[in-house]
C-alpha cells in the first residue's frame, strides 16, 4: 500500500497509542502498531488498492470471511498513525470513538490544515496554553488509552508543548496520571510552585511514593535481613546454619585421602543478626536534572533501609553543593521536596562529606548514584574512592536507579572506578535489593550488564 504524505507530519514512531496491546476495535484502541517500516514489498503487492474489494492481480483471494475486515482494520490503523488531512492516502473516515481518539492525538502530535486552512500546510499541535482545555484533554486521553500510554502522552505534552508551568495549577495536577517522571517534573518546579499548589503536588508525589513502597519494600527487607544474617559468622552453628563452603576451606588440612573426605574439626556457620546495628549504609545521590527518576527511587529505598534496625542509613544529595537529608529519611516525600533538581555536579565534594561520616569502614557500604559527569576534581574523586576501598568500605556506583533503560554516563570515569574495584553499572529498582545484599555480604556484585560497567 502506498500513501501520499506530502505536506503532512506523521505521528512519532513512539506514538503512544501504538503501544496499546488491545486490538479490539470496540475497546477504543487500534491494535498492534503498523507503521511504514512494517510494510514489506509483499504486503504492498498483496494489499488491494484503497477503496477496492477485489483480490490483488496475479494472486489468490484471501480465504475466510474476515479478509475484508482485516483490510479495513489495517486502513484504520494507518489512518490513526498518519493523522488524516485527507492526504494520508487511506481514504478512511473516522467516526465515534475513533474520531475522538484521533482528535486527542492530533491535539498533541499535530493534524488538520495549517494556518489559513490550506491542505498541505505545516501542521502544529493544538493544546494551546489554556489550563481548562489541557485538563479536558487529559481527561480524554485517560478515557481512550491505558495508563501506561497516558503517561507517555503526558511526558510528550510537557516536552513538546512546554506545558510545565500549567502543572503549577492544582486543577491540572488533579487531572494528571501520576508516575515517576511526573514527580521529577514537579520537583524541578518546586521552587516556582505557589503555596496553593504545594499540597496538591505533595499528594501526587505521595501517591507515587506509596505505590513504589508497596512494590519494593517487602522484598528489600526480606533480602537484606537474610544478607545480614549470613554476614554474621559463628563457629558453633546449628546444622542447618553451617556454611559448608567456608567450613571445607577452613579444614582442608584435615583431608583424609584414604577416605576421600575432609574431617571438619572447625565448623563455620551463619549467625543470626542481633538487634544492634550491623552495617552502615550511605546513599550519595546526584540530583542533577538527568537523575530525576533515580532520585525518586533512591529516596524510597532510603526510607526502607532506614526502617531496618540492623542498618544505620545516611542519605546525602548533591549538585555543586552537598545536603545531608538523613534527618528526613523516614519520609521519602520530605526527602524529595528537600532536593533541588538541576544544576552542576561535584562528586568529589559529595564523597568528601560521605568519607568524613564513616566510622566503621569494614562495616560500611557506600552507594554513589550518579551518571559520573564530574564538574569537580576528577583525580581527587578517584583518590577518595581508592582510600575508602583500601579502608575496607564496600563501594558501588550506580549510573542510574530506574527502569528507563541504558543511561548516558561518563564512560571514562566508570572505567576508572571499575579499575579500582568499584563496579559502575545501571541498576533497576527490582535488582537493587540483590546489589545491596551482595555488598553487605562482601561477595561479588551482580552486575546485570558487563558492557554497561565498562
């Protein structure tokens, strides 16, 4: 099938409705994404001319009663992908729910005739700067698309149309679909936010934080409690607490070749973590603008770790200045509103602060969450990491703590940290408990992607 797209601007490849998994027409979605890249030469040869119901020349007609319906559905998807204007070549007219979906997409991604109403003129988006019209549009997209798609469209509206300032109005915040990215945007607007909006903004942030805690807290506590128990050693273990690997290594001198066995004169086993503090954890978080999602997740994990009696957790955020938010760590919302997203980065200064707070190096885990774009003194930063490692500190650098995929980061600094024995890699929230457990037990860190760690 060929299309005439002259003078039109097809919707982006990441067009959110294309992510909808439901291809049921009555559900209001448009089914699996079909775009120009998906149309092969064979498709072109076997697709009837638009408006024709006859079988393609030289080919056999499609069998089954649904052949016409499949063609119609294909044209429907193309029409929603390309946006209309009568120039996209499908000849398809939308009605009802499809027309409403198309209007919502057109408002964001552009559509219809341009200035003067002439076909073929440049398209532009149509939400305008009116808070009521944007609020209505937000209601529409929540009606027609699933929440994950709504979140993508909201981010596009903020990025493409500059609607950030409208989030300073309470009625707007009540209409949006809350997610981690929206929280990052709100935090970046924190200083400009009027008092009338702050309570609504805190409610939005609280909802996201509570959802994250429900998803992450229980598993984190369970994983780290087990790690703390295993990190405590005893030489009088119960049978099911024996660490056989360490026991065998400790008794290799008692090997009896005639029996092919080792006599375990000395048993080593896992102890049970007492109520007292066993490990110190320092979370050192880069609050530059690119780390917004990581800051949100780190604040939640900070609260979870602080709730464990056997851990003493400190939370430090930094840009070119360093702020210790440990006294607010129990409430992630307070932590988040105490940050200041944006600005420069001075990792060396932040690590100097963390280093000065270490009192038990052998029982301390330092987690640096940063993309490693250092604006301070690079050599001093590396010297501090080397000094902490030499003193027995477990040091881990997370290039991101989010689900956003591969991050941008300073590869030279990541490689330099790796050479010091400090792994540097991107980490998803689901993997973070395992990373912390490994650091507590002083065993190899489960790096998910070796390429990222280089």
